[in-house]
C-alpha cells in the first residue's frame, strides 16, 4: 500500500498509482500536456497573467502571490535568470512537500518548466533538505527521465527553449528554508539570510535574478495551465483559491495528509477528516500552520483555513502543518520545546533574534522547572515583542509568534507553574 | 541630489547613499543627529545585523535600519520618537543579556560604545535573571590581538575588516544563534599588516591589542592629533598621551589619507618616542678622540669653529649637507637656507626604503621625503658619491637615514672626514664618526609640517616633551648659522615665521600656514619641479 493522503484532489489524485512517479505513469494521466501547451501556445506574459488570474499563493508559508513574484523578474536582462525550488521543508509539523517530491516529482518538474518559460529562467536549483534522501533520489530519477525525453535540457519539446535542473541537498539547518538563507547555502556559504533589498529577483542565486518558490507552489502550476484560472478558483476561497495539503499530526485518530480546498474549517479537518482526539479526550489547542504559527485554543477551531480568516485570529496558514494537542498537554512544555528549537536554529546575525531566542528559552525553562515568578511571564511576553518585525528575516517573528500565542491563550498554564513551583501536568508529553 | 528630512532638518544627500552614510557625509552623524550603531562602519560594507540604528521612515510601516535604507527625495525620517527609542532600548537590553559587564577590568571602559549607548539609550536595570554565556576570556587570536569572547556583541566589524581591507579574511563567525563566536579558521591566526585596526573598530572590549591592554585607563589619555612618521603615507593619528608619555597611536579619520586605518608597523612606531636609545646629550669629540658631554652653546661653538676653519682654508664647497626625510619642512627649509647662505652646493636627502602595498604602506619609510625634495634636496646618493670622491671635508647630517638605507656602507664613508656634525634623535653608528652631536626632537615633540607621498601638507603638534634638553633641527641650524655669521641668521628660531617664509618663497607651499592648515592638512600646490622617478 503506497503512502497517499487520506483525502485527495487534483494535486494528489493519482499518488496511489504505483507508476505515477515515473515519467511514463505521469504521462498516462496527462503529464507534461500543460507544459507543452505553455511552451507552444502561450507567451511567457500569458502564463504569468494566467497564474496571476488564478490567484495562486505561495505554499511555502508566507502566501505571496506566485504570478506577481514571477513578474518581478527583469524582462530585458542579459544576465542568466534562475529559479530555485525550495524543498527544504523544515518547519516542524510540515510534511506535505515530502510526498509531492516522492510521488509527484514530475508534476513539480512540469510546474518548474512552465515557470521557467514564464520567467525566462535558464536553470532551476532544487534545494532539498538533506534528511529527505529518498525524496531527493526520486527527484533525481525524475530529472534524468525528463532529460532523456527532451523535457529538460536543449530544445525542449522542439521549441528551442533550453532549461536545466539541478539538485542540491541541504545539511540540516532550519534557516536554509528561508529563501535568502537558502541562496547562501546553495552557493556553499553559511546559511544566513541576506538583508533585503536587493530582493532575489534582482540579486539572487550567484548574484543573478532569481525566483524562489515552494515545491507545492510549482506543483499547482500545471493544473492551472491545463484547466484554467476559473477551474482553479472553483477550489478554495475568493482570496485564497486552490487546494493545499494539510499535514495533521499530534493527538488525532488519523494523523496524515489531507488535500483540501483552502478555507476548509480547521474543526472539519481535525474532527471529521482526522477523526478528532483519541480516547475521548478534549482538544486543548491547535497550531494551524507549522510550529512558527501562533496556536489557537479549542474554542476557535471553527476558523476557515485561509489567511484572510486566520489573520483575524492572530495566526496564519503557514505551511498547513496542523498540530493538535489534547487536554493533557502542558503548554509550558510546548513553549519550552518551541523556544528551544528556535534558540538552536537562529542563525545569530541579528541581535534581537540571537539574544531573544536564547533569553526566551531560558525563561520558559525556568518557568517549567517551577523556578520563576509571575513577573518572568511578563518579561517573556515583552522579549517576544522586542523581537517582532525588527530583523533581517522573519525567523525572529517565527520564534516570537508561537510564544505570544501560547501566552495569549494559555497564560493560566504559565501562572500555575509559577504558583505550584512545578509542572501541574504530570505525564504531559516527553520528547 | 535627493533631499531628505531628519528630525525636521533638511539634508542633501549624494545619489545612492543610505541614511547613515548621508548623515556621515554631512558630518552630522552622532554630531547633531544621534543614531547609535554597532555593526555599521563608514569604511566597511553594510551588514545590517545589530539592528540598533532603526529609525522611523514616514510611510513605511516597519522601522527601518538607517545603515541600509537608501535616501530618497522628500523622505522624512524620525530618529528620536518613542517608537524608535523603544526599539533601541530593546536592542540594548538584549545585547546586555549575555554581556559580562566586567567594565571594572575591561580596557575598553571609557571608550566603549556599549557603555556609552547603555547610558544614552539603554534601560538602567537588567531584567534578566538567566546565567550569562560563559566563554573564553583570553583567546590568542594572533601576535597582536587578544580576544574576550564574552564581551563580543557579534557586530562582525572585525570579520568584515579582515575580508575587505587587508583582504586576508582570517576571522569568521563560528557556530550559530546565541552560541555564535568569532574565531580564526583552524590552524590560522590573525596576522596581517593591519591586524590591530580590529581593536579600534571593535565597539566593545572584546578585541584589545596585546601592546596597549592593561597599560592605562583611557580616560587619563589626552588624544593629541598628529601624523604617523613610519612612512610617507602620513597616516593621521591620535597620540594617546598621559604623564608626558605616549601610550599608543590610534588612527584618526582622514578620508583623503588613511580613511580610518593605520598599519601595525606605524602604530607601533610610537615606541620610538621614549625609546631607551634616544640621544640625550650634546657631545663633542676631544683631541683624544673621546666624546665629552657639553651644553648646546659649546656644541655650536665647536661646530662653528670647525666649519669656519674649513671655509677659511678651503672654501664652503667642501661642506656638504645630508638631510633626513624625518625632519619637518621647517627644519629642512632652515637647513637648505643655511647651506645656501654658507655657499655649499652639495646637499641631498636620504630616504629609507622598504616594502609597500596598495593600501597604506608606502615604500619611503619617512614622513617627509616629498617635502624635502620640494624644498630642494636632491638624492643623497649624489652627496655620498662626492664624499667618496674626496671632494668633501665636512658634512652636517640630520638623522641616520642614510646609514640605515645603506648609502654609507656602515659609517665608513664618513670616517675619514675632517668634520661630521650630527643632529639626531636616536643612537646609531654615526656617533662613532661624529665630531659634534646634538640631540634633536622627535616629530611628536615639536610643531612642524610634513608632505606625504600624495603631496598633502599635514601638521604635527607637540604631544609630549622629552625629559631632557632637546632642540628642533631648525633651531640648531639657526644657531649654527648665527655662530658662523651667515646672512639672514640671527640665532633666533620661530617655527611659525619659518613656515611663512617657506610659503612666501616656494610656490608649492603658497598659502600654507601652520596655524590655519588644520588637523586634516591640505594638498600642496602643483610645483614646477620636475617629478623624480621613485
């Protein structure tokens, strides 16, 4: 039995077919039809316009409109232009790109080819996290197949267009998923985000104009070209069209992947699709979009999973990694794990992030040990506030937001640790 | 040229400059407009990581870092409102979370930007109860620099300096997050010709020079503007002076000369001033061939007597002058005038040569070779050739540059002369052949001007007094001239009037006055003198 999402739509529809990862299998289901259409029937401008009309938002966490991003690439440049496929899926709670790489490498490559045509890029660098050895192997195999059939390389599909794709494997740093940290790492340097401007579209990989998109973002593109913007907009909400793959983990009956339209209520995903919390226990809180997104308490799970609604609840869709925690969970323990992670992964360039992540982690661990006072809870919230929106990249925000979310909704857990001078949740999860 | 407004003040900026650069260009940064900063340095690439220089730009929702935000026309910037102040306090508090606060034993105390900004922009009490990072306090980075990892605030100026200025790149940040530390790459050390600049640009006490650390509290030091005499670049420096002693040279910014840097050799040349081999007494050689200590009057009398005897017997043509490129324009002009009044045609300047680079270090290892040539001193080799040919009986030597450069083949070239009169700062083999020796002042001990390799006239002011009786070379020459009854010499010596006369008689020096030249110097006028190949 192949690993497939529990609920599928167009992206993952054929992931259960054993030969789908192969070029032959992919073409059996219409693969590369969209690329042929784009390269032979559409101008690059038309492709960009189509993706803009479809309203495809980046699926890597920030949700930036993909067509708009492509249009930032300089038109009349004699410098080579590059695409980068961000396959560094390192957000804790996220595991959607893995299956897209393992089972849908050709779908992603076709999206890359169409994006290359649209932007005039000569080369795509696929940066895959080092831990994804099998997915990287699958992508390399698919690339070889595509070259063999002239879907990559010289004179693609007889159009004279040339495009090359290369795979780079990462070495395990979370920050290399940040697009400019990724670019540094791709160039063989320490993965430290670059200050912006210049943005990658002006000065990206190896100093050349570059667009960075997530694996899933590329994977949607062939479907948009094949079936049109209106079809794409038939999924999801007006502002957030299309489906996405939610990865549900934690205290649920059926943890796994669910391809659902954007805007699907969080409660529907948790209770109906994932089967709710096992053992009749209650949900305590849910992180909606990977560990860097602020948590939502049980009472707010009615929210549709699209940024326009999640923002009203002071959180975001992120990567769609949904982490469910039941009533036995100690939220201080959660804060401790999260703050340790961000302390460990901060690149250390910016003062607020380098010092703030460490300070937060030390305070939280002291609260967890029962060695803190109530004023320390104030300081914790204040440090998180000092880190927000003031650094080179969004890492400091990603470190501050979940702590702010936990304090916003589960302050009582923190206060109880202080009052009882110990953790009141005996038997809360251990790592 | 974009115009922008900072705290209500309109400022014009050059195209493409960032807010901090534009303020620095206008001379307003920390001098009218206070935007504290750590990682930004005017002569290094923008890093943008310390995040202290955040300001509010109207119309932009997030605070922007002034170091990396380009000035746009009609941009309105606020540097002092509550939002900016809160952000600054936030950065300061975070920087101090792991700082050891060991100011009482830290050499940087008193000139520490962490101290200064904590007072000006920080929160008085720390709210952190957490243990601070415990790191190495005494890391040997190389022959010149000692590193305290705990004090480091990771601004990475030193890392960028090594990559961008000497382009040696010895330093890097290792590890990440709050475990980040600056280190040299394994098996290497911080060892380049400019290494000690990292201590100057380190805003805190993390990087200190092995030479200066633990010597004196910096608040006892007076910073006297001066010129490094190590080579003909004439790098601008501050001499750190206390108790009539120079404790250090640090670079003084002059964008036309040395930016904000000096080389290590130049920096260490302060030790010449109080070196144990400084000449301290006038001496004259007696009939038995021994040197006897005398006063200046007696030394002048003996020197004049010897020269007078030669002039009377053989004429002034047998007297030669060997000048030093360490002497000031005023000394050299007086010497040149003396030789002219005497009727001697044989004079030249000796210049020690050594290695050069394309940054600051120049081939000519003296501060005033260009000035000497401008004033009329030719190459000392011609003088030495005449001495060797036997056409010279007496030589007046300023300094021992000719000896050092090997022109004299140890001191032998002068050994058989009737009269050798030596004016020098330091001991040398020339003492063995000199008949009259007069100790003279180092550049740090007198007022004078020097012309650097780029033909810029720069001034040195007295920073210290030698603890014994010394004289400017010009003063000794002036008195010798009077003792010989030369025209235009009455025995008095006023450096200001000498400088004025130099300006009046040499077109290149026109308009240059010791009082008005300022600490930054000014270019010499183009001269008609044919440029010599060097």
